[in-house]
């Protein structure tokens, strides 16, 4: 298989076919050798049968011995043809799967709003398998039909042209029926695979949200929803099966008609004998073998046609992913050789559709400094964080790293510099160790193990990880379902810390932790800020006050900036937040003190 960068791999069926032409050529040559061997076996069988019924039957040993040798050659050639052509189909499947994952990584939120994870999984598995069968089994059978038809026809015409025409009288009808059924197969296949995608979507959503389903006692409702999708898939599958099932009997009937004509007309010619324009026993037997070699590929052509139509339908669905345009693309500049981590945001504005989320946001954070971003829910804080990491289409000229516009840099360079810990922490269905070390080249080596544990300590999740059943080797389940919200959040934070990026963007990493853990994490964030640029998005004033500078977002605009003390003196939204949270802490302390008093111990 050729080694090529993923971005250079072709995605069209024609280009994939041309890419694997050498394998197809070798496979076709092997098929040619197979059919040539079978052609010679037909002729040798004629000679052997005629010899058996002649005055010297022992002369049949010569042709019979050659037939045995050719049968071995045919076996090797047949296996070789499948080796090359089937492997070409599997190589194409491998390459298309690589391209698909690469495209899915590049596509943005606009694409994922239109196609669910279940639908994507259906296309990445079922549809891709159909394409592999098309480029493997389908191509092999098309080539084999051409060679088998030519090879058998040479024997049949040479023995009796009239008998050949009689046996092929139904060929035009067979071609017409095949074309009609083929069109129906294509439409039924697309419908079948689309309903499979919808069923996969419902199943994937239920597996991912199984706790939510149970907590609201919606088991029966979701079962009914799945039953609807499952029934639609069953109906589409049965419709497809009816069309596909009709193809075999139809093609078989056509082959049976040819066979009946052969035995009727051929038998008549056999009775005449070769002396008066009929057939010898050897002619009859050889013609029968050749007709059988022609009939079977014609029957297999029906199945191959089904494979081809299913592959075409599968590729049409894959093409929607291959042709999707990414919202975010690489810049034209090479990656900087050295990055300090100087972050500059100037006049950043962003819209979702017609709704303005950020409006003229400007700030600068230098290496070794920290910035807190505070604001109400929906003020644009998380959107700002994603724009910094180019997870959304960042406007040109609005965000710079060390003076370079992030839109001019490669995506891998920007995202390699910025470590982003999102608010809704996502964990992979693997161990705690591998979730934290996800960004490391070899998370299982000793050096990585120490780095992972240090990051866990910094994120205040080490002690809790050690209490899990298998400690750091505990599998966290789908999306971390086995862990609490706070544990997931801190493991995601540890993952960002283990990477050691120059710029650390933390989107509300304290929303699901208690006061004690909050203090530990804030201490870790301060230590991180000493060696890198830190942007902390938070709604907690206790966290914001420990940063070098604070900006306040309201309706997407920067309404205030300064230190904690300066903003409290200015009044406004930040001061209101500070007062609310101070009152909430005092009430919590009073409740805790009252709860600690013994029964009847309160002063009168």
C-alpha cells in the first residue's frame, strides 16, 4: 500500500480505483490466467471424452493429466486474484476511514449541528464496508464476468454457433431485468442505510444519556422511540430484501432456461452425431462445461450488481462528509520556532447567526501574568475561550500570539500553544491515567506516569483517584459516567496541566468543587501563572481576585477592567457579584455554625 499523507489521499471512487490500479491489474492478470486455464480444461475434456469412446480409450490419460495440472494452476490463480483485488478494496477502506476521521477533526460546530454522532458512526462503519465490498468483491466479479464470458464463448462458438445463439437467446431480457432491478436496489439501499443511521442515532443518544433516561423514568418512552426507529429500519430492510431476493431467482431462472435449451437442442445435435453436422460426446460435454462457466458468473453478476449499488449508495452518504467545508482552516505561515505566550485580543467581535455574542473585546495578557474573565451566564465567556483556541472561526486580526495572527498560523501550532480546559469536561471511556495523559506521546512510560500524577496533585484529584477501585487504572466509563461532576472537571484540568502549554485557558474549572478544593486549585493556578499565560473564566469572585487583572463581560462587551479592589470600588456588576457571594458565604458559615451546635445548646 502506498504511503501518503492523509490530506493527499483521494476521496472519490474513481480516484481510489486509479490509486490501486496496480493491484487490480495483477488481480485481473490472475483472473485471466484462471479463465484461460478453465478454457483449456474445456478443450482437454472434449479430447478426453472423445478418447474414452474411441477405439483407444487409454489415450484419455494424457488430456486428463494436463487437466489436473491446469486445475492446480487455476486454483492458485483464483486465490491470487482475490488476494490482490480484495486487498485493494480493504486498502481503499483503510484510506477512506483515515480521510473521514481527518475531515471530522477539521469540521466545526455548524456541521455537527446537522449530523449526529450516531449517524456519523453508521456511515463510518456500515457505509464504508459497502464501499469496500464495491471496490473489492464488486470489481472482482465484473472483471471475472468479462473474462469468463469471453473464455466460455470461445469454446461454445467453436463447437456450435447455432447452439450458442439458442442458449443466449434470453440474454437481452436478462440485461434489461438486471438494469431495472439495479435501479431499484440503489434507491432501496439508500433508504435502508439512512434508516440504519437514524436508528444508530437513537441508540447512541440513549447509551450516552442512560442516567438521564433513568432519572426521569423515561425508559418506556425511549423504548417506544427506539421501536419506531427500529421498525422503520426493519421496513426499509425488508423492502431491500424483497428486491435483492427477487434478483437471485430471476437470474437463476434465466440460467435454467439456457440450460434447458442446451439439453433439448444440444441433445438433438448429439443424437445426430458429428458425421451429419451434430455433436460428438466430447463436444457435448465441453459445451456443457463452458455453458456452466458462463452461467455461474451471470448469476454472480446479479449479486455483484447488488454489491455495486449498495456501495454507490454508501459512498453517496460518505460524500456528504468528504465534501463538507470546514469553517476553520490552516493559516499560510509556518509554525513559529519558539513561542513565548504573549496573548493579544483586539476588537474581537463574533456572531451566532444574527445574534452578536462578543462586541469589540480587547485585552492583553503577557507571559507570567493571569487574567480573569467574569460575567453573567450568556455573556460570551465560553465563546471567547473557544475563539482563543480557534475552536470557532476566529475573526482575522482579532487574536494574536506573540504578534502573529492566529488565523495565519497552522491549527496544530495554535492549539499546541493553547491548553483549553472546557467547562463541560469530556472524558474518554478509558482509565483515569490515560485521560490525564491523553496529550502525551507515550502516556504509559515511567516519565509520563510521574508527570500525570503531578498534574493530578495540582488539580486536587490525586487523593480521590487513589481511592477508586483500580486507582489510576480505573476505567471512568462513557464520558466519565462513573465519576462525579467535580472529579470529571478536575481530571480535565489535570489533562490540560500535564500538557504544559504556553497559554492556559480555563473555562470555569471551579464550578463543581467545594470551598476547600477550590482553594487548592486556585493555588495550583497561581503556580501555573508564574511560568505561562493564564486566562481564567470564572463566576467566582474568590478565584478572580487572585488574578493580576480582571475584565467584566456583559452582553458580549467589556464593561470594566482592573484589579479586584479597583473593580469593587468602581461598583457596577462586579461589585454586585462580590457582595452577593460574600453574603452567600456568610449565610453558609452561619448555617454551618448552627448545625454544629448540640441539641438544646443554643443560648437563650
